[in-house]
C-alpha cells in the first residue's frame, strides 16, 4: 500500500515540476494589471474545477498567507444562476450568460477545464473576449481552450487528478505573487 501512495505522490510532483513557470508568471502579470486598472478576476469551471475556481476566487478576496486589501474576484459557480440559466436555456451557456452580465473590458476571465473542451467554458471565454476582457486557461495538455486564450497555463498531463493538482499549485503561486 505504501508503495502505491509513494507512486501517486511522485506522479503528482513530476507533473507539478514540469509546469512552465513563464506561463504562471504571464497569468500573474495579466491579473496584476487588471487589479491595478480597477478590474476583477472571474473564475469558472465544472465539477472539481468548479470547486478549484471557488477556492482560488476566495484566496483573492481573502488574504492568502498575508494581510492585504481584498482583491475583486468572483466565481460563476453559484448554484442559483447555474441552475436557472441551465433550466431556462441550456447548460452550455450557464457561464456565458453570467459573463454577459458581470464582465467588463479590463477584467480577466479564467477558465478551468481538465479536458480543455468544456463547451460552457469555451463559450464563456469567447464572450469574455468580445467584451474586451483578457483570458486565461488552466487545462491539461489537450483541448481547444488553451489555444483560444490570451494566456494558457498548461498542466503537462492527461490525468484529471494531476491536472487539478497542477492548477491548484499554479494558482496558489499566482496568489502569492
């Protein structure tokens, strides 16, 4: 049993150590620029990525390891709008509609998708770009999302748990920056 635990830890560490630090820095720079210009950060994702998006949005509005002013960040995973939009329209546009309502030029919109192909995230990123927002993705090493954003942060794996561990680590580094 311990051998399998050690193997999992090694696979996680191996993935994390191969994330491109320049991509993390580029994402942090976009976010810092937005904050300095009065913008906000908008996060979204599905399933575990939704939970990660909520977590990181909370790190910005909270304090993340140091006392500092609260930084404007929201997550589009609140259950009422997701279920209302999904019921009235389709689940494919649950994030797009919220982007239409909440996103402004100068904001940064962050899409998290382990597959890189989540239709609702892709459509929301397209809508954010139309509004003049900068866009960041956190994905594995496949899918369309990484190729359509201003700043992709690619986690070099095709395994969902490794990708999620990688983008949580990358986002914590960004919060620290």
